[in-house]
């Protein structure tokens, strides 16, 4: 599916920003990032993992460490419906929710009843319907950060 010039500009902006932030993460770590970079980075990986293997994969992988930032990021950019879906996915975990530590979170996933874990599939489908245009919203947010 061909992108419009506006969609391509949004894609290019978000991709360039993500690539720049990835270099920073590799050199100084995630915790040293400015807040706006954490939000974009965490949304990027949330979207990538859910697109590739669903919430189950996202929470299993290390990028699930940043779910709180991803939710906050989705809310900040205006992707409220997508944020709500992610919140519902976190609610499948026992209180206080998914651990920010990957190994602890993997144990939480392993301990989940299969019926509970199967609920990720309907949330995957809801997220992949893209109730919000995340790429456009991220690009708009980044343009606003330049001012």
C-alpha cells in the first residue's frame, strides 16, 4: 500500500528520531533519555512487538520493561484508545501489574492460567485494528517538540 507524501514524511520523521534515540540508548542507556525520547522509544517497541507477536511477545521481551512509559506516551500523543488497550493487557497480570524486570515478568507470564493468557489474543486484535493513527500522532508530537 503506497503512502501519501504526508504519511511518508511522518514515517521518515518517526524513523529518523527512533534511530537517533536507539544510538543514545546503546551508548548511555534508557534511563538517561529525556522524557520525550523515552515515550517515542517505548511506543515504537510496543508497536513493533505487538505487530510481530502480540502482547504475549511484548511482555516476554525486554521492551515490556517500559510498558508504563509506552502507556504514558500513547496518552501524551493522543492515542487514548490504544493506551486503553495496553492498560487492559497489563490488567491480566496479578497486582501490581507486569514487573518492570523482564525475568520477573516472564515468571508472571509462566504462572498465568492459560485462559487468562489467551485473553491477549483479543487485545492483540483490538490493538492491530489501529483505533488511533499512532505514526501520525508520534510525528505530530515530535514536530511539537521542535518548537
